[in-house]
């Protein structure tokens, strides 16, 4: 199966966050280069950590990433607080 790199992440955390976001939208992906960050220690790792998808999913994945970069999936403080309160209410009910 042919694959294509669709995103160069600044960190392994960002790459895995995007991998989860893509999975949530039905796009399988792979993170490559994440072990290289440890090899370079404190030096910046640029364009080495990449998110890879199947060529057939390229356009859909790029659309999701564009939406991520525009802030569409950003969680505001108010949303995070509401989610925390909802979770606490669920715990209180059990």
C-alpha cells in the first residue's frame, strides 16, 4: 500500500495528538521518526517526526489537519471546565 507523509510535527506529542484526531475521523495513520527525538537530545528535531497515511486517505487527512491548524478542534477553558464538571457529576452519581 502506498503511503504519503502529510504532516511534519514539532514534537512526538503533537504527532500522536494528530494521529488520535485522524483516528477519531476514521483515518488510519502512522507516526515515524519519533524515536529520533531522543537520539538528538536537546537539539531541535525539525521535519523528522512525520504523520503518514495511505495515499487513498491523503485528501481527507489533509482536510482534517487544515481544520486542526485553523483551531477548529481547540478546546476553550469554558469547554474544558464544563467537561470536568460533567465528569464529576457522573462520578457523583455512581
